[in-house]
């Protein structure tokens, strides 16, 4: 129900028919017209640039051609009440009031489906968070988690099949250090040994909590020999660490469909299988790498390594697959993981990466292309840093969980709704400033409050009138009317499907909170008019219901509900 796309197609069809009748000239394969809202200073409902695009081809001025098109558009489109021509040749269209009546009826009829982008359904794998399972999630993970979850909701809203996936990096040296940290905390508790002053170990209080849980579970009887109990201790430590991470995600309202463990890929020889697959295609060779940029060449040890020919796919350098001790690199595990993704026949793979992984995208895209013969599309989106502010100054909360601010600290401070909405208030590619003052005040300057308050106000109107917000409202053709402010709100509502479409195509869920804020700003401004003028009040003093106004409120509530649902933010009925 994208009004602009619908009329782009209809007007294009009309132009081609006029071309066949030799009324105007149309180039072959002409399809470039824009149909959109006019500038704010124009009162029209829709604007089209067809005359400006075709004027030169017809050897007349855009204004002259616009006059010709105006005549035929008014004949062909009975729902067009009027057309005005604006310099340098815009065709500004005004809809008949009964068109808006039917449009409103359709919005209410579609309800939770209004705005969904109808296209061929695809199977997506969206991998996000995938933080090392060595401790709780911090604020940086929080932004990526919300972007991944909301993007999943957006694509699911359009009818696509989504797998939300978490890749657990439970293999390698960081896991050894994590397990050793837990082991030393256990010895500290049961044998009163001092925790080592070692920068390689994890110092956070959460390590003590994990240690206590392992002791209390009695799954390990004797802690005298670290090597002997390593496998079991590693399994238990990771279990409790993942519980902690999943609790953090639950606070954010994030739930993954699937968890893939790196250790299982390694143990099932999937890394080796992926490497063999690439070797057959001549993308693997033994060679030497130069020192990375920024690293002193005299400190770099040049040695023969197993390398992936990443430069064949646009990367800056080829990439190592094995360390000096012949164990697999982090990248090798990722190659196996993406080979596993490809084997599951997804149409599109999306990775949401942290800011520290911005230089990692080229190599993993290169590996995906090599593994799939360039048939699988991998899109990497980097979630940039979050800067916490209070009264305009950097804000540091409790760091008792380690050397960073955790997700549960943030949620305890401002709540899930404010966290999710504000984390989506900017494009993922730019750094985000998260202002605690702004997200906790009840004013227009707090976008999440302003949107939720609009929904609560609409509910309060229907409660006062003793009406059900979800119940069908009868409309009469003769009595249906909307004033200029209501038309402006309705025009904004008509933009919702286009907002969803653009957000979906560009994979940019941040467009939705921006749109919702614009919509509710129009609503709250209209509400304020009623304070001084009885004509604009939603609750009439004479008891006569204004049904067109009520169905407009229903439409606003539907858009708010649908938008906030995509964002994963609640819509309280009272505040």
C-alpha cells in the first residue's frame, strides 16, 4: 500500500498510453519519474516530475508539457480533485476527500500489516552480537544487538524468513585465559589463594560469580590439577558465561533463533574441510606476509604461512589461516563458519559487526565469495561506538563487572525502551551520543517518550469516549471531512509504507524512529490546537462524535504500534 510507488506505476502507464496516441513523445524504456510529497510550502498531496523529464524530448517547456499532462491526468484519475503546476514544471496533485476516506479504511483494515513491503520473500541469516563468551555484554555490544534485532524485525515485517544467529567464539587463547581466570577465582574461594596480578586474566566480579556457581554445582569434585579438569571446567565456565550473556540480551528484548559454536566447527573438522574446498579452487597457498601497516618491520617475523588469496576479491592483503603453532587463526574459524552458513542455502547473509571489526569486512566477504563462487551475497554492517553523556559530559557508571560499562548497568539506569529507541536514532555508521538526561525526561526532547505519549493519548481519548480503539468505525460519504491539519497528518501516515520500503532496501532501521518522531510531532501539535479552539478537540463537548477524526486516530495508532514493534519498543496505553 505504498501510495507513491502505486501512483508512480499508474502515472507511468498513463504516460505510455499518451505516447501510443501520439499526444506526447516517450523514450523507449522510460521509467524514471518520481512521485513524492511536495515541499512543505506546497499544500498538494503528491508531486510528480514527469513534465520536467520529458520536456526536452517533446521540444517544449516543462510548464507547457505539465499543462498538457494536467488535462489528461484529470480525465484519467477521477480521484484527483485538482492539479496545480509549480515552477519549473512540477505537477502537484490534490486528492478528492473520498479518496482519503477509502485510504483510511484500508489502513484500519490492514492494521498490523499496514506498511509491509511486498516483494519476493527471501531467506535471511542475520548474525549479530557474537561477543566472546568471556563476560557480560557492554554498551558497544548493546548497539549492535539492537540494530541486528530491529533489522530482523523489519525484514520479518515484510514476510521474509529470518534466522537470528549468534556465533560463539569458544575456541582459542582468549578462552584459555578466561577458564584460567575462573580457576584462580575458585582457588581464591576454596583455598584462600591470592588471585594472580596478571593482566592477561579477567578481573571482573562476574568471574567470582561463575566460580561460585561451579563450586556450588559440585560438577567438579577436585580442583588440584588444572590440566586434568580443564575440559570440564571450560564447559562449565562457558555455560555460565553464556547464561550471563543471554540474560543481558533478554534485558534488551533480544532473542536469537540459533547459536553456532566455533569449537564444534573445529572439532567436526569443518575448518579443514573449508580450507580444502578453497585449496581446490586455488585460493589457498603457502607464502609470506609483509608487516601490517603501522607495525615496525624490524619487529615483524616473516615466515611461511598458510594463506587465503583474499586480494583476488578486492582485499588489501592475503590473510593467514594458521598461527605459528599450526593452530587455526580467528579468521580460519570464520571461514568455516561462513562455509556452514552457505551450506544452509540462505538467500542473503548479514553480519552486524562491532566498531573494532571495520577492517575485517573485506576478508570475510572475500571468503564468502570464494566459497560460494560469488553466488551468495554477504552484507556487513559495522555498528560504531556509543558515547555516554550526562549534562553534556562523559558519563561513567559502575564498572564492578570489569573494565567496561555493562548492558544491565545501562538498562537499570534508563530502561529497555529508551535504550532500544535511542540506539537506533542514528545510522549505524556514525558514532552515537547517548544522553542520559535526554532519555529520562518527559518532554518533546525525549523522542521515545514523545512517541509513546502520543499512543497513550490516543488510547485515553477512546477510553474517555468509551470506545474500543480496535473496533470498526462507520463512515458516511456525505459527512466525511478532514480539515487541513488532519490532511497533513494523513499525508505523513501515507509515507509510512515508503519509509518501510527504503529502510528495508537499505537495511537501515534507524529511519523508523526518525519517521515516528515526525508523525507524532504533527499529532501533538494538533492536540495543542484544541486547547484554544473547541473545533479541534478530539473529545467534543456536545457529545457528537467526529468519526473521520476518530478513524484518523486509529490510523496514527496503527502506524505507531507497527513502527515501535519493529524497533522492539513497547506502546503503553497509559502513561
